[in-house]
C-alpha cells in the first residue's frame, strides 16, 4: 500500500499548492516547528488532527472538554491549512500544548512526529484518509479514533468504488464516531466493521460563541444599525454551470436596499483566498463597503461590512436580523444551521443541503427555516423576513429549540476519547532492518536473563525492589520508603545494593547506619541510602555474600534487595516490581530490540506491582490490563514522586537553570514544573553521569550568560559532583532536590509485604 500512498500524497500536495500559493511558503514549518517548540512528551499525550477551518472550529470545545477532564494530558492540534492553523492559534491559546502543520502523509515525516509527541491517542476529525498516519498510530501502540465522521453525497460513490483501498485503512481505527444514521450506513457500505462504528452526532451541534464576544470596534461600527443581513460562508461555483454566491448576494442586496433602506450587509466569504475577489465585486457594484481588517477607517455610512477575518462570524450571529447560509445555492452542500439557530435567528437556505441533510430535514419539518429554490428568490426571502418581525421571531425560536436539543455531543466524544487514551500503551518501534539485525541478540539476552533455580536463601526474609525495564523506575525512593515504614513498625531492615559505578577495588563494602563514606566507595544511588541513614547498607555484586558479611557484623531481621528482580544468586521472599507509568514496558521487546531486561512473561514471579510516577488524575487502565495478562493475582498499586525538601543553598529564587543525569529526565522536569519552577536553560546527561570540572564549568558559564540566579539538580546528580566540579559553581546558588515516594494505597502495600515475610 506504501507505493500507492506516495503518488497520492504528491497529487494532494500539488492540489494544495495550486489552490493556495501561500501554503508553499509555510510548507517548511511542517518539519521545523515541533523540535523548535517542545520537549518530547510523556505517555498520555493526545494528538488531535483537524484539517479544515470547520474542523478546527469544532476542535475548540473538544480540546476544552478534554483539558478540563484530564489536565495532565497535553493536547496537540495539527491542521493542514493556513486558515485552520490561524483559528487554532487564536482559539486554543493556553489550552493546546502545541499547534502545528500536519506532517505530509509519508512514513518518514509521520514517524518523526510520533517520536516527538509519543501520543497515547490520535483523534482525526471528520473523515480524512491518511493511510500512513493511521498505520503509524497503530504501529506506535496508540489508540486511533475518528470523531465527527461523515461521508458526503459527493464522495460516497468514490469511497464505495475504492472500498478495497479505504476499508482496510478505516478499519485500523479503534472507533469511528459518525454524525448520523446515514453516515453509519455509508461506512458499513464501504466495508467498516460494525463493532468500530457508533452514531454520536455532530460536534458542531455544541457551538458556543467566542468568550471574547464581539470586538469593540465592530460594535462601534454597528451602533445604530437596525437591520443587519449576514450572508454567511458564501461559496464559489462548483463548475461553469453553477453560481457564485457572492454575485447572488450582491445582486439581491440591491433589491433589499431599495425596499429596506439602511440595511447593512455583512458579507462573509468562506475561504480567505476569496476576500480580495469579494472586495473587487463590491467595488464594481458601486457599494460603499469597508473591510473588517480596516474597520478603523470606516466613515459610518457604508452599506457593506466585508468580514475578511477568521473566527469572528460565530459571535456576530448575535447581531443579525436575517441570516443566509452559504453553500446552499451553489452546489456545495451547505453549512451548519445550528450556529445562527443558537441565537434564535431566522435562516434562509438554498436547495443544496446534503452536507447536513438530517438537520435540514428536521428544520424544514419544524418550520424553522426559509427555503428558496432559485438564486432569484433570495432578495424576496430577505425582504419578507425583514418586513415581518413576528415571523422572524417564530422561525428563530423554533430553530433555537432544535439547536438546544442537539447539544451534548462534545461531552460524549470526550468520554470515548479518554477511554481510548487510557487503554493505550504507546511503544517506540524499531525499523524492520533493525529488528532483523538485532533479533538474534535479543534472543541471546533473553536466554541469559532467565532466573536461576539455584538461588541461595538467607536466614532472614528478603524483599526485592526491582523492575522489568532498563533505566530508572523509582527504585531508590521505593527502597527508602520501605526501609522507613518497616523501621517505624519495629523491624530492623538492611539494604543490599550493587553500588553501580562505584570506584573501589573492594568487592564488598559494609556501611553501618549513620556512617559517612565517600561516593567513590558506594556509587551515586547507594550514597543516597548512606546519607538518609535509615538502615545498615551492604554494597556488592554478589548480594548473598554481601548479606552474610553484613549480618555477621550488624543486626537485621529483614533485607531489602535494591534492583533485585533479575538477581540470580539470592532467593527472595517477596518480589516487588516497579512499573514506570511514563514508559511501562520498554517497547515490549527484550534488549536490544527494546528496553526490557527479560521477557514480559517473567512478570508472573511478581508478588506486588507498584506503578511509579503516576500523576494526579492519570489513568493507568491500559498498563494494568497488560499486567493482568501475565499475572492475575499480584496487587497493582500506584505511586508518585513527592517533594521532600531543598538541600544545598536552600530554596531556589529568581531565574533558575537545571541539569540532570537520569535514565528518564522528563520526571525531573515535571517535578520542577509541579513546584512552579520552569528552568531555562536545561542540560541532560546520561544516567549515573559523573561530572567533570570541565562540564560543570561549561554549565556555570552558560548559566551566568543567561543571567541565571540559581542552578538546581537532583539528589542523585549531586552525589556525582566532586569538590572540584562543585567549585565551578562559585557565585551561583546550587540547590538539589530531595524527593520521597508516595503510594496511594500505602496500607495495602505494607500489608501485602508484611504478610509474606511473616510466613
């Protein structure tokens, strides 16, 4: 299918460029804006794809609803048109985490966006067939939902004729929420499976006017105007036999002015590229007019206001006396009737309303609109309504009743989208070539990572704190939390750890509680245990030998094995497995294909799962469902990072910079943002990075050039700063963050562990 997609994409681009040359000037922004604007996001992001202006407007209340219900999830919005992007920038400022031009539908470009956003959900508004976007969404483990889906009269024959192509693409969607029963039947006819379809309604039914209202300069211009006729979303002809609605409206306005002098025409072309052409036609007709963008130059006696701006029409319906809905005299299929009906305004439509056939039929049956058949009838329809206030009021109120009865679609759509988002498990897939080359090594790694049956037992119970993936999952805070909780309940815990990257010839190091030793003897993470002073500490690669030496010198009645799920030499009483909610299963593949230390089947050994870095209101349904595939009995609990205190030079003040060397630096940046600290600049280093004086000198120099008052880092990174490296920060405040773990079901976690070690 890939070979077919490429020529289709080229044809699409050529069509866009020919229709709008400005599109060519902005094409490069599709490839540069993402990286320039945002950090890579974490698991849980939502990507909303709204192609046209109408879809962009529909996206506004949906984004607002998603953000209010799930504020932790960043929502990104893409669009393919200049006008659509302008609408999104105006309406979604402060709500969307990013707004960008959609990537060209070719694998390399689409994959780049997925790598940047790492979304859990891709939502496509209306029916846009993007084969590679759909394919890559599923390949990256995202949920894919089409909202506001419809198939028009014009495109239905094409969809059905090419169903062999469209059906496989559309069936990749987890759910298609269609606008009407007619659309439901058309999707079935194209070949979409019934289980993937749901009739939900049209997002445009939940139209709300702009919260900004009508601009003051427009209100000033309209002051004293008793009658305002809005010709909304006028359209050009489909072909040579069709009519241009701007011409029809301008001709009709001549008759309206003669019968109702002082009437103001508000002309609103649907497409921005037609603004200049509409102005030329108004000038040729001898009408006094002013463009919205130059309304400050208005003399006050103009006959026409040409609305050459985007996003203002919805609010201006409030001041209309009569509304003509464009796209209905030209054979375009019409536009949304519910927007003017929301304000109880009488609406005039032509004969072509197939885009909103069901709504048009309902309005017609209720007598909630004025229907004309020919362009020449427009002037008489407008004059009739202007002359009869009672009839205007009656038609408007009937329309408002229908509009109110259709509301609520946005809330239903948000329900479906969030359910799909929570169910997703995003992954970072490798290319086919990389998979083929690395597969043998992954098999070898999996064979050597299997647990050994010859593990030796201690005389005291052993609690293992470990993970299934490479990189940090919050094991160090979990070990400290458990040590403190056991100590508070009368136990004497000892910690056994490997001491990663310690610089000493000694195979085993024993540190009694409260003692102080150099980081070179312990390694950075073990040094955190030393400084917290909660337990005796044994450091060594062979944890069984280390434990024996520790127990001969110091009393302990329970051992906590740090990072021990894959340790093969020491038997455990309890296996606590930490799952990082930001990257739960390391791509689902064993290293080097993914970041799994061993196959997921080994999760059956776990006695307790703790999901780490779970943010407030974050849903973990998909992660928990995946865990249950391999282990039906172990409790699944949730935890999060909790700020404990600032160390070093105290509370950060003024402008702040930050650096860290963690397996997952996003967690540190998010913790800082949760404390109201938005560090700039920021530096990232590899996990367990030992800082040289040259590196800290560079950090300090750049911080001073950025006029930073304070530099912050993590507790783990502070342990990796030598005295010489620390000296480079002279003159800058240096603070490091001490964190704790907070488990939502703390008592259940302790009860599970204590029950096992008491057996």
